[in-house]
């Protein structure tokens, strides 16, 4: 599940690629898209909207969704997916990027920040020298961009070796 291992998209993509690359199917190099990423409110047997998710921009649900958007976009980019599509702009079960009045939810802001940081970047590889931190390295316009997050929800010191030009969280 995503709360212990991160989004399952990596395992799914690797599985699909293994099938496409199998000699029986002979379809290596086909592009893959993530067509329905989302973080919904409630469990599978709950009616939509229940339990109620706090729509306040500072609520735990909205902030978790914002960080999930940045995480899934980064992972999809690292997997060289042709496309990474959030399920719905207005959402189902509070999963949207926009509120009903078309104002941005924190997840929309996180998507814009991620797109700005790595949308035109090239994936260079994993950043894996820090315990309990997952990281991805990208390059764009002769600059290196790292996207990092805690695997265990705790703060961790990260020594980048030199003073970075900028440091942002998922919300900019």
C-alpha cells in the first residue's frame, strides 16, 4: 500500500514492461501512461464523501493529497511514462485538484510546483545515499534538481555538498 511502500505505480509499470518485453509478445519500447492517479477520501465500502474529509487547505487530507501529487508526478517522470494524469480536476470522493468554485486546492499548487521543477527535466537516477529518504535526480538547463521525501514521516538531515540555489517543499 502507498502508505508503507509509496505509490504502487513503480511495481505496476515494471510488471507491464516485463510482459511487453517478453519474447512471446514482442512489444518492447511501447509507451506507458498512468491514466488515473488520485488520492480519494474514505474506504472502499464508504459512501462518497464519508468519512468527511476536511476540505480546508491546511487539513491533513488536503496536505497529504498535495504531497502525493508531487510524489506520483516525480515517480511517473522517473519511469519515463508518456503521460501522468490526475484522475479528475474536480475529483471524486474529494480527490480533485480544484474546489467546486474552481479555486486551487493545495494539490493543484503541488502539481504546478512539480511541473515547473521537473516538467522539462531529464531523469538522471535515484538519490539513495540518505537513510529513510527517497530521492530522484533530474537535470534541466545545466542545473541539477533533486526531489526528496521522507520514507518514515520524520525529518532527516540531508547534506547536499554545496549551497543549493533554492529549496522548496511540495507547495513551493
